[in-house]
């Protein structure tokens, strides 16, 4: 049975409908927008006073993850690693961190009467209480971090996190997924990292919290900036579902760029072990988003939500188009510990051009958000189920990062963070 069974109806009653959705006297023929709200964007120094210079950057990226907070109209969201860019300098793309001391944060917002208010802001810290920051962890495994102008190398930080989705357990702890390891992270209600699970053999040392090598080693071959991106929790709170954003670079980058096969894992919260690893077939980009000129590497998973036993909602997208699919893992092939976890297997999972005997999860389309709300940015990363009839979506606006002026101040892109609640035309199957 799905949780939050009355949340969608309560939000519909509490919020003023936007112009993109209209109330209907009878049953809706299609999905209806219940709320479309722009999220607050205070200056970074206002929410994290320890920041020396926020360079004009405002709070953003909070749509990287989304989870119901309990009371109707309230949500947990999470930023990613913070403002970052990738300019080309001297013929080289470099990863920049304009505000390197920024701490990724968990944010609680409340929606009411068409507006959103920040109720709680929780920066993520290590065991010592110091900010984990969003800086790269390891030379050779992660991108080299640079200052805002891409001219000066910053130090690596083994505690750094690029968190991309979250859930909250009934005891108050948060679980988050991270792109760097990739990793799975448990965080206390006050934002302290309690444990971080990384791929076997990663060899991450020096972190300001316990690190455990419990995940399949093959995951360390994730593409840069394409680690874990989606997370969901079962209604009995026993199982986490984790999605790798893109195909692994297995055996290398070229295979990843062409591949249509990703991986979704299950993690048992009692034993702290991975119990399943399932293939996921991405849509063909040529029909999904013709604007990217056939570049299959533009396809990504950016969000998961639990939709009933063995069933998940998946946010599959490019930067232009997002679609929400329902999948059923019940009869899908469990790859865990098999040949596709061995880097010597040829062809690898990522090199397959067809299912090749694999049983793929049953998959069906639930919603095309951009068709419903044409003005909604394509980079939808937050996904939550409120009840069998209602889902919520949020976008990642990349902290409004555009260009930096000669004074080092941001020229904001003008793209806001938005949270959209949608009443579906047909109830999700919650069997």
C-alpha cells in the first residue's frame, strides 16, 4: 500500500490552482496541475553565514531530490554539491566551484496558497561538525576542482558529497545518494553523516565519517557526474532502491555514450547489504528528444519514487524533455554477483545492443510533464508519490549559474526552482 494516501487531496484543497491547471466538476480526462510554485532563493550567505563570499549566487539546486515531509503540502528537498560550472580554459574543460565552502543541504519547504516557505535548512556536516562541502573526493577518480575562474586548483576533500536524492525514515534519519563514489549516505536529523557506503575497492580514506565498502565494485566505473541519482524507500522501510544516472563506463567511455542499459539496485536496511541489481533500458533518444541529434548519452535517470511492491516511478530525461515511467522489478533479471558485475565480461551489459536474454522490468508511461506544463524546465530531478492519484515534481536550476562577470559576481540565468504537484488521470497500481 502506498504511503501519504491523503496528501495529494489535502494539497489540492490547500493550494490555489495555477493557470496551468484547472478544476473540473467531473472526472479529469487527463492529468491536472494542482500546484505550480516557485521555491525561495535567498542569497547563499543568508542561509549559510559561514560562507565568506557567495559571489552573488542564490540558493538553488534544491530540486535535485524530493520526498514528502509528512504534513500535507510539506516536502524535503536536497541540493546537490552546490554551484559548479565547466568552462573551457586553455582548451580544457575544468570543473569549477565558485563557492567552495558551500555545504550541500537538506531543505524543508511548506506550500500554501500558491507560495512556498523554507521551514528548515540543514547543512550536511561530518562527525566533527565541519561542513562536508561539495568538493571532489579523489584525484584520478573525480574531476579536479578549480576556483570560479578555472585558474587555480582547489584541494580535494574526501568528505565531499554530490548528493542527488533523499528519503526520510520514520526514526528521523535521512538516506541520500551521491554521485562521486557513487555512494549511499545516512544522515542524522541534524545533518551529521553517520555512514557512507561506497563500491568495494574504492579506497576512499580521510573522510570525516565512517566509510564502508559494501556496494558492487563495478559501480566505481560510473561516468563523471553520472553516479547515483535516484532513491526510493519501500513502504515497510526495509528496502532502498538506488538508480545509477547513466550507463557505466564499462569497459570505457565509448560504450557508455552509446549504451541504453542502466542499473537499479536494492539495498536492505537491516543487513546493510545490496540484495538486487536490475537492468534498466533507456528509451531511444532519437524519438525521445530529437533536439539532441541522436546523442544517446543525453538520456538519464534523475529520480525514483516508490509506487507499490516491486514497483517504482522513474524520471527519465534529457535536459530538454522528461517523462515519468512506471516499472515493475518483480520478474526482472537480478544481475547481482553475475557476469555483468565482472569487468572482464565481454560484451559488457553496457555494450549490449538488445536484451540478450535479460528479463527487463515491465515499463509503461505515466506522465509527460513538459507536455502538461510547457514552461517547466526539462531538467526535472525531484519525483515523489503523494498518494495513488498524485505525484510531485521539482527541477534543478543549477543555482542559476550563468556567466561570471569580471568582478567575479554571478550573472544569474534567471531559471527558478519550481515544485509542481500533478493529479493523475489514472491511479497508480499499488498492488
